[in-house]
């Protein structure tokens, strides 16, 4: 089975104790928005406001069996705008799946802008695309899709069902989107694939990411999937992709790949643990880990890491709790915090966005 329900797995794997926000060398942390439901990907709009995708908290149902337990449907997903100390949900009522207590949500995963008036949002699924037939009509029309200004425009899960780029069991979880002129780049974490969604024409595969062998908790060797989570445009014009890695989520096994369309992905940086997002600022790569010591460690501390010359890693801050997304601007990092906290303390509205000095 593909490891696609990234954040539900994370929530069930860790017994969370919230880490108080504080300042540390190289990374003063302060809260800029709160009361969010499973906040994930972040992006600045052309007018300078910060937007965050909220995966929601599921709802009253219908409920169904998921890869890691029962999940219930609701329309609690959203996108929130943050500007000058004010926050407002600008998109709401988006389908969401979560456990009955609202934890481990799958819903809006990322947001990206192309010019004024073009907001693109990925909506996760975390399952075989065939399960959508069990959802209400809106769930079938939104989950596993790419949205433009709140309307479905590309069926990412449908592409996985028909093309299945990595050749494994069908599984789709659109997680990251990068809006570019002429089309959108989408990371399907469930499909282990990087996709191009053109303005006109059909979706096609840019790259897939390899399965590797890893040591399971019982000492046996098992295949570990890549589970790519994030994509960023590098200063050299290439695409860069960060991977979570699948079970058993080994410490230090996650990689960042450099991808040039038409060529095989190349390892650019390695030695990370459970990457959830990446980005570039002033030519430097920043990597966000959802669990710095691994998803099976019991430690919910995430980490923001700056990558220097020759792949050297500098931890900017570890004062993060299961972060879900990263945006960089004006010498600061903005991180969605408590993006996958279980209940308690992951009660509805427990998520936040924090600002970190670089």
C-alpha cells in the first residue's frame, strides 16, 4: 500500500506535547495567526497578503474505513488570508476527511498564485481514487482535484487512476502546487509523482520518485516509498522536490531532488527527516521537517533547516510542532504550525501560522 495519508499517519504516530514558542539563536518565533484547522501549505499573493490552506476537521459523515482508521466526511476545509494582523477565510466549505475527533485531516493542502485573481489550491484524498464513489457529490468533485478560485479544474486523482505513473497500487494525495506561466506543477504524494497541468491539454508526468529499501522496526528490510510532499522553483530554473519518505520513516533518509523536465530526478541534498515543505530565499534552500526525529520517534518537534554549501545543514529553529507548510519572504520564514496535531491538543482551531527570523 502506498503511504499517502501523510498527516493522518503523523498524527497517529506521535503522542504530542505542545512545544511553547520561544526565541533561540538564529530563529525568533512569533505567532501571526491562530484558530486554524489543520493548516498546511502557504503562499503570498501578488498584493502581499499571506494565504494558508486549511485541511479542516472532517465532519459528521458519511464515515468510511481509511488506511489508518475510520474517517468522516465534512466540508470544513478552507483557505485563510492573513494581512496586517487580520485574518479572514476567503474560501470555505471545501470537502475534508478526518477522524471523528477532527484529527488527521485530509483536505485543502496547498495554495499558489499566478498573477492577480488566479488562486490555485490542491485538495488531498489520501486513498485509491476509486473510494471517491463513497463520498457525497461535492466530495467526488473536489477531493483529489486542483482548484482555481474555488472551482475544480484538474482531476489529479483521476490521472493517477488512469495513468498510474509509478506503476504501484493506485493512490492519490495531491499535496503541493506551484503555479507557473502556462500551467501548474503538482506533487502527488500518494502517486509518488510530479505532474504538469497545462492551461490547455492533458495532465502529464514530469517525474516519478524511486522506492528504496529500509529497515523496519522488526529489523527486516522492506520497500520504502518516496512520498514527495513539496515542490519549489530553484534560482537556476529547475524544479526541486522534497520527500517525506514512507514507512518506517527513518531518520536522515529524506532527500531533496533536482528535476529538469525530460531528465531523471537527481539527488540535490540529503540527510533530512520527513520533509513536509521546501523553499528558496536569496539563493539558499530551506527545508521544513514535520518531525525532526522521525514520525515513529514520539517527538512532535519539527525543524526548519537552512542548507549551505556542500549540503551543510543549519537548524534555524526546532520550536515547531508538526508543521505543515512554508513560505519565505523579506528575510523571514512563515510556517503553518500544528498542521497535524492529534486530539488533544489538536482540537479544531489549534493550528497557527508563525513567523521565524532567518
